[in-house]
């Protein structure tokens, strides 16, 4: 056995032990485990270190200080877990270490791009011919789509922004909802449109953009981009896409949808009422690493107009061969890139159409179960479920801001489940996001029991 093999075997054994042991572990690392991270505070070594020793240290000290986000009881942010087939495909894809920038660099990455892109369009019932690009996450997917929107809208006015920039360009008018995700603002800043130079449309009590309050802006004053949302990050609510699409069509506006987790609702026929008109947008952003439960970092940008991604992201260099097929580096901000399609393909192939719909249903049913149980058992003690649980998000407040914060602190001290804080309509609230394929309905009941127990501790103080 070569020493290399020893290192890889040791790493694989440890990874498997971690992956199979996570369900029996608390969702939160112990304070002790976090304190032991100090073991990493070594001086930069002068000479070499045994790789086996490095793997051992990483596993022994690092593993216990992870959040249990691949287990069934982590409800923080909207972080997904990992399907076994995704992790397995990731092992193999990491061993391959393919650069997915160009087909000539990886025939297998090119093939799995083609297949996964076709399947994604089918699974999400997006318009045929829509371009698909893998990026690092929904933030970059949003930014990529907005860069494309910017260039396409300016091209329609005869302005070539990829070469001329925005200086002296017709001013683009950007319209967003009041509950727009922070990463849309960040993306607007990044692509030169300004995070504050926007028209903000008020939202309703679920955070949905009020289509009746869309401004009567004049496209003659400059091309328009409107950002809608599939899955508000607190409530899981969906914007009224049909009304927004009508408004956009009247103004030749580009309609972009941030669907970091909510876009997957398109895969579940029982949620068709939420997504009416969603397929009328010009671009969509989503994540693989959230609800599809592949490993980080995987975001996906979809652009309806063929060639528009390329118009924005093509790069030119003498050594680049002319190619047939999809050239990722000419469709994304990155050049060199991981073959993220490998895991997406593996999960889509494993789940199939029915499994994907079941993934959305199970998490949403689990969220509804938690909401119902919390309301039943704590409603009289001042717990309020603040949202209509239409998807996988539950938003609650316990009595008031200080009590909600004490409940959060108690849940995190207890450690068995993990929930995080948010601000809703100016006040503190707690968010329970079910994004792991491992959270069953039974598991949801047990998680709700833990939260109820923590609330009783807080009340009993
Ligand atoms: C998580 C999220 C994002 C950002 O996604 P990243 O993968 O963290 O870049 C954007 N929009 C919404 C609605 C989200 O939930």
C-alpha cells in the first residue's frame, strides 16, 4: 500500500464515520468542542508535516466543531443537508478534479452538464431552450442573471454595456419588493445598478410584493428590470408572478426571480397554485446546496433568452479553442470551475420526478407539522406562528422580543435542534427552516417537542 492510499483511506473512513454518525449527534457542537478548535492555532510549520497526521487532526478536532447541518434537526438559515448519492458523487468528482470550464477540459463534465441542464428544465417546467449555468450559489446566480438583464436591456436601447460599461448609458430603472433578499441588493451593487438606486414596492403581511402597488413608471425614461421572489426567506411566500409578468410585459421590463430555495416548488405539482406565472420570467436563480441537498457550493442561473448569458460572460483569449457544445466559462463569471453538475445529475437521477416532488412535500409537511404542534401546545402561552406555512419555512414569535430571544438562547443551549433568529416587521422572530431530506414527519414532531420543552423552561424561569 502506498502512503497516499493510507491518507485517502483514512480520510474516507473518517468521512464515512462522520456522515453516518451525524443523526445521533446534537445539532449544535458543544462549547467544549468549539474550545478545542484552539488546537489549530499552530505556528506555520517550517518543515513538512505528515499528511496522515493532518487528516487525523482535521477529523478529531474539526468534526466535533461542525454544525449538524447534514442531520435531521438543523433548521437554521435555509441550509440544506446532503443526499448520500450527492456525497458519493462528490467523492468521485473530487477525485476526478475536473475543470468544467470547457468541454475540451472535461468530456464527462460536458456530458453531465448537458444531461443535468435538460433535466432541470424539465423538472422545474421552465421554458424549453432556457440556458442553464452553474455558479457558486444563489447570490452569484442572482448577480449573473442581473448582469445579463442589464446587458440585454441596454442592448435593446443600442448600448453595448459589456464593452462600453455603464458610463453614459441609458439609466436602468430597477423595481424590487420590500422583502427583497439582501443578496439581490448586493448583486445590484455588484453589477453597477446600485443597491439603493431602486424603487421598492410595499409588501403584504406575508412579504409578498403588492402587485397593485407596482409603480406606473415609463419605459421611455430607461429600460426596466423587476425582481420577484419565489420563497420569501422568512415566510416562504411567493410573489404574484402573473400580475408582475403582466406589468413587466406592458413595459418591456426584464423580470428576474430569486428562487434560491422556493424555485423547487415548481417540481411539486401540488404546489402549482403558488407558482402560477413563475415560468413567465426572463431569468431565475436557485441553489442546489439548499433544498436539492447537494454539497456546497452549487447555485444555478437560468436565462430564458438563448445566448444572453454568453453575451455577458464570453471571454476571449488566443489559446481558447473554438468549441462545439456548452462552454461554461463563457456563460458564468468564473473561468475555472468545479463540475457542480455531477452531484446535481446524481440527485436528479436518484430522485426522479416523483422523488423531487416528494422532497418538496416532505419538508413542507414537516414544517406544517412543527407549526401546528407549536401552535397547539404553546398558543395559549403566547407563541404565535406569524406566517401561512405554504412551504418549508415556519416563522414564530414567543410572547415578545425578549422572550423570543430567551427561547432561541435556550434552544441553542439545549443543542438538540438548531433554529436561528430573524427580524420580521421590525421585531425579533425565530425561523424554523426545514431543508434537510432527513427531516421526516416523526422527526418534525420530535423537534417540535424539543422546542416546546425549551419554551416551558423559559416560561418556568
Ligand atoms: C439563501 C438565499 C440567497 C443566497 O443564496 P446563497 O446560496 O447563500 O448565495 C438568495 N435569496 C434567497 C431567497 C435565499 O434564501
